[in-house]
C-alpha cells in the first residue's frame, strides 16, 4: 500500500472531532483494570458528558488480584478497592448511562473488551451485554490519523499516547475530551 493522504486523513479526523462535540448524546468513558490479560477486570470507571460533567466516577472491587504491572501504571491498590462496590452494583448504573449514547473511548477496543470480561466474570456468561450495543468510537484511532505518523511496516498510523492523561479513569476521560476539542480546533 502506498502512503496515505495525510492531509485528507487529518482533515477527516478533525471533522470527526467536530461532529462528536455537537452530539448531545456523546459520553466519554475510561477504565483502569487489574491487568491486560483474559482474566483482567475493570477496577475503576469514569463516564463524562460532552461538557466534561462527571456522570460516573467509581472504583470497583475486583474478583481477582491487581497485577503488579497494572498497579505500577495506575496506582490503584487492593486496599483502595477493598470497600468499593463490586462490578454487579456498578453495571446497572453503567447501562443506564450508556443506553442510546455515542460512546467515545481512547482505545475503545481495549476498554470495551475489559467491560465485557468484567460482565462475564462478575455476572455470568448469560448476562445481557448492553455495553456492547451502543455506538462506540475510538479516539485513539482518530488521533493517530490526526498526527499522521505512518508505519510502513504495519501499514497504518502509529498509535499515540493520550496527551495529558494521568492513568486514572476520570483523568483520562477528561484528557480525551480535551484532545477531541483540540482536534476540532477548539481551546482545551
């Protein structure tokens, strides 16, 4: 494949950002997890609206231990989640918040997978999966196109770190909103 039309891809990413910001049904979600594997679970979740108003910001008590590598990144300890609500208690509130919404996540594929794993580990395989039925968008993919750092080897734009993210669910959700605003040409 030839290199892409960077200017067109950047313009498309900027248009995506502008489109997202005019949607009153937009929410931005972020999670922190016990790790990266198939048994990992959500231990912190935040959801904000398009204005940056906090709709949900909670720790979640996992059913398994927090991996040392994950703890080193986000700083969430077992003691911090010991008295947090289990995922089952947060699940219904999350479903209400995401129902009929456009959900933007920085690395949507990862966060969606972790939410689905948490549902299955906490509530069982036969639990209706409402968090998978909404329209999800990945801000990381859009930002990669916006930056335009092309990888010939992978034939795609290289993923970028979330600017000004702090590895907390709320901090990263707010950083994602600031990034979308910046891509749209608006002040942070």
